[in-house]
């Protein structure tokens, strides 16, 4: 069955510290992978996505993620966290359907708190 | 582009009343998704449409929920009758499926409170 696991429900880091949010997926075909961010009271905004090619992808707001097929992982990283990064982060997986429905499967989310 | 538009942004109603949530997808997008988000259950896909046709409604909780997409620029999610456990934030998202990119663009959500 297709699934996405985000093992950490809540993470707290100090401002300026590095960050890594974990994401593991189970998907039968070549996956398309996404990270979304949700600020309080807002909708989800795309941070970055991976389709093919370089397994290290850069996104907005200084985030990056690395696709590791052997580990079925797509972890999100940021070298130095800012207070404004406090939000909830969602990993999602989908496929290249080429004309099909294009559904995404979302993880449960990881809430990030940032200490001053 | 205005992005995905949802209305109303907030809805407070009493148990038993009918609730209609509205969504206008991004122009040119051919897939539309309705999600529900709660603290307990997280983000749940309720139903999605492709080219105005419902593809998978297995996430719709029960018969009280119904969704329609009469044309490419408008969709509704209706709850009748509403119950307190329906209180949640409902998101609509759209995507341009079939072009090698399934990125979904989310609306701001409708916060529903059923008293």
C-alpha cells in the first residue's frame, strides 16, 4: 500500500541551529516527492519537489531535500533555522500518471517550534 | 493568478443545518481535491475530480457529505445535515494533472464550526 511516514510529530530547535525533518515513503512506482509547509491559519505551500535527476533538490526559503531511493526517504533540511520557519511540514508522494488522476498521499505532518 | 479561491473562510452553524463550501480552482487546472484537516486525524483526502468527473470519493466520511463539480471553474462540498464532529478546516486544492507534474496548489481553507 502507498504510504508516507513522518516519524516526528513535533520538533523543537533553537534559532540558528540546523534542521532535518524525516520522511519515509512506500510507493510501488517511481515516486514524485513533495514537501509542503503550513503556517498557522494558512493553507499548504509547496517548499520543493523531486521528480527525477539530481537527488538533492533546492526549494524556497533556504530548504533542501535529498531523495534516497535505497532508504525510501526524502528528508528535508535547512542549515540555519529562522524563527519564521515555525510551522507544520508535510511530506507527500505521488506518481507520474501521464494523464491520470494525480493524487498525492500526505504524511501526518511534523510541527516545528523554534526557540529564540 | 489569484490562486485557489475558497469561500466562506469561516462558517459557524448549528447541528442539523446544511453547509455548502465553495471552491474555484486555478484556471487551466484539470484536477480538484477536497481535504479535511483536524487535530486528531490530520489531513484527509475526501474526494477528487479529474476533468470535472469524480474519480475517488472513498474518503467521504458518510452520505451526509456530497461534492459536485458542474464545470471546470467551480466545485462545492455540501454537508447535510451537519454534526459537531464535522468541525474542521476544509481545504480545496487544484493541479494540472497529466503533464508530468502533480503539484497541488492549496486554497486558504474554510474553517467550519458546527455547534
